[in-house]
C-alpha cells in the first residue's frame, strides 16, 4: 500500500471543515462507518463531477454540532485504504491525505475524488451518482446508458433512426456537399463508408449533418431557440421578452451560420450605458461563433431539449443540453480534450469553410477574443443536465478604473450610473466603492448633494471644470 502523507492544518482550517455543508461536492463521515459503505460516496463522486470525502467527523445530532474524531494513527485507517485501493487505485482520479491539527483529536482522512473517465462501482457491485447530498443508485438500463454516454463510453450519435435513409442520401445538403467536397463519390456509398447509414438506417449523426430538416426526424433534439430579454436580471421573464422566441432549424452546418448571424444582428440593436455614454453593445463575433458552434457540435442529442441562446442587456447565455462528457469539467475544459460526438465533429470539418476550423480550440479562441476586446472571460458552468456558457459585456477594468474613465468624459456620477457601467447590482456595494474612492482622494462628493442624491466628481478637476463644461449624461439618481 502506498504511503499517504499527513498534512498539518490550522485551527481555523479545521473549524472550516467542521462547518462544511454536505452537498453535491462534499461528504463527511465518522470513522465507525463500514469502509464498504464509503465506496458508495467515492463511486457517486467519480461518476458525477467529483468531490471531497472527509472520514473522521462525527455528527452529534442531539447537540447539533460536529466533532473532529479522527484515526489515532495512519495504520488505523488501513482497512479503509485497502478497500478503496482495491476498487479505486491511486492515480490521477483519486488522492488521499491525512489532516492533523493540534486543536483536534486524531487524523481525518481526506479523499479527493475527480470526475472519472470510466464508470466506478461500489463494493456492493452497484453504480452510484452524486445528486445534492445523496448517493443515488443507478440501476435502470436507460440510466446506465445515459451515464455511459456522459462518460464518453458510448455516444447517442451512433444510434440509428427508424426512417428512410434517403432522407440523408438524397437530400439537397448531401448532394451539395458531395459536389463541393467529394465530387467523384456516390452519396449513399460514402455515407455507408462513414458509418452514417448502418443496417440500412440513418444514424443520428447522419441526420444532424445531412438531413434537410433534422428537427422533423429528431423532434426536440436538434433545434435552437433564440430569445431576447430586455433586462439585466438573472432570469428573463415573459414581461421582459422582447419578441417571441425564434426557432432555428436545419442541418448543423446551416444552423451554426444562421444562429450566429441572428445573434449578432440582435445584439447590434442593443444600447447600454458605458463610461463613455450610450453605446451599442459589441461582442467579438469570433467568441459568439465558437460558443454557438461548440454547443451544436457537442450537445447530448439523446436529451429531448433545444439549445437555448438567451440575449440579455448585459450578457449572452448559450445553454446546451447534456453534462460535460467524460473527465471534462468547467475547470479543465480549456486544457483537456474529449468529443462526445466524434463523427459530427470530424465530418463537419470537411464542409467548405468549416465552422470548427481549429478542432478542439473553440472555447480557447472564444476566451482570447473576449480578452482582446477587453471584456471579462466567459463563464462555463454545469447546471443539472445542461452546460451554460455566459459571455458578459463587462470590461476587464476595476470599478474604480471604470468610474474614473467615466469622469474623464462627464462632470459627475451617481450611484445608479456607477452600478450600470460597472455591472454591479448592489447599491450598498457600489456605495462602499465610492466612499473608499473619496477616502483615497480619487473623487469627492459634489457639494449640495445629500446621501439620498449623492453625486461624485474628480477631485483633481474641481478647479478646472465649470458649470459650462460637459454635463452629466444622466443627472442624479
């Protein structure tokens, strides 16, 4: 058995562990629990998004407190480690360490579990996944098939669809593709060679790529919905919806082109307040193209849901059905590579002017494009069965820098305007920023304004800016 290190932590850090709330990424157990039962948590974490398991924490439910009661020596945990190593060998996906602190009793075993490339079973032979603070068994055939697809061990794109293969072998899409790309081949023979027709039935990937209307053959599994919400709120509502959602259909190649163009056109109509005044919203077209392309090529086509593109006043959200595949996480997605739909990704790259020119570099390109436009990095998050990418129209500068830039163009600024140009929702948070700037002699409160109508101006320009100079764009507020 491999030696496991002991890490000394502070009293403050041990207190933080004792106060951790159990949830989707954390589990706390006493040393008395049977090691076999602990393998359920490890299985569940590895089959989901990973997590941390602490062994050596008692839960005193009578007094509603937690107690640090670890192993007396590392050897006392040998029974646990042996069964863990038998089922989950030490390697890239798991790591163990003991936590020690002078203020607490014994060694707590910390097991860090990363999202696994394969399906992990517990010692009882069952498969578990983590959902909230629970380890849920996966025993239905469809659930296991879904987990296999999430792990990248199988792909829904290879499933056949019970319909006439002529929907892809004699479509205008395949005929144009063959003329442009492989003029000497016959469509049906080429499609069979590419495994897009199997046993005389078209596959999901074949339909997505070459059917004229994949949405008719794969209802709710291949469409795009485009929304425009006139708000900066966390969620759009019917009242803030600018127009009925737009449906974007067609083959994947055409969908990408239309979705990007329509998104850009809608964004160009939006005007927002900035440090320079009212301006049209601008996002790098490259970032929009890469994020939308990524959603279409890598979505889970087994899930009956559309891709949703939601355009807000201050951001664009692209929501793609399906979890991140295999070992990919929001944290490693820019470094790691894995394609859920290998055939779709490979073959669409053969189209003229392919949307995925630099295969595997799409999101990296989006990050670079946002930085070049001096906008903050995209946010990538997994929420339930969806992956959401958010492009924010927020400048890279600090709030202080943005406010000072604004005051180079306008005589004064109030809390409301400062919140809008800095994309800060909290009035109190902005109040603290403005007061700190006053304290640091960067700005001062305009004489005659009160705490209810407070406005601020550059301190260094007090003597040079007169009433006839550039007025405030918005007045007080």
